[in-house]
C-alpha cells in the first residue's frame, strides 16, 4: 500500500511550469501578434495565405498551416505504441465512452446547437439576405441560375460559384469543427488535469485512427442535411495531410529509431526534445491564422461572437456529458478526466478557446474527489484477486 501511496503522491506533485500556467496569456499574445502582423505586413500575410494546395481553382489545404499542424501532431503520433493500442481492448470502458461521445453524440449535438443559434436565434443579426460565395464542388457543372442545395449558381469574376446564405456558411464551419477532435492538444489537457497519461495516449491513438474513417462520411452527411455543398475532395485531402501523414511518419520513424538507437535513447533523449514542439507549433499556427484573417475579424467582430457561442455551449455540454457518464461507469479519476477532455476538445480551441479547455482542466482538478482514485482501484482489484484465490485455493 505504501508504494501505491508514493506513486500517487509523485503523480499529484506534478506542477505547472510557468509556460503551462499562463498558456492562455501566450495564446492571447499570439492572436494579437497575428492580427498586428496582418496589419503592418498585409503583403506577407496574403502571400503566406496564398500558399496552398489547390483542387481545381479552389485552395483546399494551406501549406504553412499544414506544416505547423504536422509538427503539432508528429510528436504525439511518434509516441503511439500500436501494440498498446491493441491491448487497450482490455479496458474498454474509457475507450468505449470516448468513441461513443465523440462519434455518436458530438457531431449531431453540434449540428442541432448550430441550427438553433445560427439558423434561428442569430439569423436576424447575421442577415437572412446576406450571402457568401463558395466554390462549386469538384465535378459539378450547373448553368447560371440553377440551384444546388441552399445555393444558387452565379458568376463571380467569370467563375461559376455557389451563392449560399451566410449563416449556412457559418453552419458548415461549425459542423466541420464539431466533428474534428483535437488529437494533439488533448495530451496537454490530460497532463494538466493529472490524468492517466498512458491511457490518454492510447485513447488519442484510437480516436485518430477512427477519424480517418468517420470524419469524411459524417461531415458529408451533416453538410448534406444542412443543404450545403459537400467538398469531398477537401475532406479527404485534409484527412490525408493533417492526420494520415503525421501518423505514418510517426509510425515508421518510431520503428526506425527503436531499431537503430534503442528504447532508452528514444525515451530519454528523443522524446524530451519533442516535448515543446507541439506547443510552439500551436502558437505559430495561431499567429499565422490571425495574420491571414485579422482584417475580417476586426471588420466583423460580431461574427466571432455568433460562432463562438454555439461552440462554447457545445464544448461544455459534451464535457459534462462525458464526465457524468464516466462517474456512472465508475471510472477512476485518472481515466475520467482525459475521457471528458477528449470528448470536449476540437480544433475550436486551436483558434479561439484554449482558455475554455483550461477552465475545464480546473473543473476536473476541483472535482477529483467525485471519482475513485487510481490507487483505490488498484487495491480493489488486489482485494478481489485475494478473495478469488481464497475461494479457489487451486488457482495460482
């Protein structure tokens, strides 16, 4: 029992570094820096924003953002031990909870909340007659004046484009965000909440693999329900570049390093070098994103509010749903906290609401007593084993 207590004490003594403690401040400073960069050097921002992979005439993947996201994702992916992923089936409750909330609840609740606020509560403020112009889906060739979903084909600078209500464009963004779990930063939230780091990594790995297969179909289905054009080529290309590429790179580089350098060098020398890379890549991404769109944000500040409100509600709803179900399932706190974080997180916090996730981390730490501690669960398992042996003396 003393060893269990010592292990728990060591875990609880994990404190926040100065950087971690003021992460919201650094995020805010990077947002301001990005907007400032876009104002003083608009040519540089436009040039960087124009560096993209195009499908037809439509920019689908921003190359600078893709590079940043690769370095944000790679340190996570290279830590994945696929043998441990296979073993995760022995502890199905937290993994099952994460998959259920992320893929059976979250996409549809995001759609419902977005329709309620963007299509009903805020539509008068956004404007029912205000339109947005989006590229025609690849392979679709309709005459000018034809309708496709909620859009009408018009000519813009000689190019056929779909004119759709602006609120529906906002809806499309919320849908795609709602089904895009933020795999990289979850490890940061789990660490700050003092959760089970190893199991968090396993759940992130399984969730990343699941996203390869479910993101595209769910996104296409919900966009279709919302009468919006489905950019299948953009969805597939984004999955390949943002998820599959760092996953494959992490898998093969891990195998090569372990074979050439050994496991000790990998864990003690290689991984510590990568530790700050994810956070630095996140902050650089913020600077780039807000340098690209700073003028839009400053000229339409309420736009951020209309989108942020449903996303904020969704984030909190999913967190409390997953956290409550974790308590019903009698998970340990160490498994419950990261399960709720993985359910609540998405790429929303990359752009705006890192502070929201830090707030949820604080809630987890203050409600730790709601759950069985890890050492309690170990003692229960040990006691059950002793009782079973006593009842069946022939078992060894």
